[in-house]
């Protein structure tokens, strides 16, 4: 994917996401949050299968910035956050039933909160019935 208007793309993706997280951190009580990330954090990587240790490509800085922002909200405000890196996805939502509660409330952290990112996809389609 090529970004023809990086300023607009960054504003809607990064700034917009930070605004949503601001609302979430001030909720009382805070809820566990699941957000959609993207396999685009791996950018132009040609090694398959991808690995969490692979360097990301600077072209995909918006997706990477979003993941860094949620990590910051997790660390500072105690939001329980689960990111789903979508590849070609088939099947059920099996990762979502283990989300722990957030530890903050009213914009204040009260303990360590869960922070996870899942890569969702497979090297070949798998259909669940």
C-alpha cells in the first residue's frame, strides 16, 4: 500500500487512535481494550514466516507508532491492551477470552496491566466450521 497523503494518514491513524485511548484511560472503571493492528508493521520484509524479532520497515511507521502509543498508555495508565496484527485471517476469535482487567481508573494507574500483541494468520488458509 502506498500512502499518497502521509499527513492525513498519520493524523487519522495515530492522532485519532491517541484520542480514543485518552477517552479509554479516563473511563471509570477502565475496560480491557482490543485493537486492530496490522501485519504492515513488518513492512517490506521478505522473510517468511515473519517473526516478532524482525525489524519493521520505516514506511510502516504509522502502524508501529500506534503500537508504541498503546504501550505507553499501558505503562502509564494501566490500560489492559491486546493488539491483533491481522494477516490473512480465518477462523474464530480464540485469543479474546483471556483479556485481563485494566488496573487504572480515572486516568490513574493502580497496578501492572496486561499488554499483548498477537499475530493472526497462517501460511495457508485454515477454515473453522
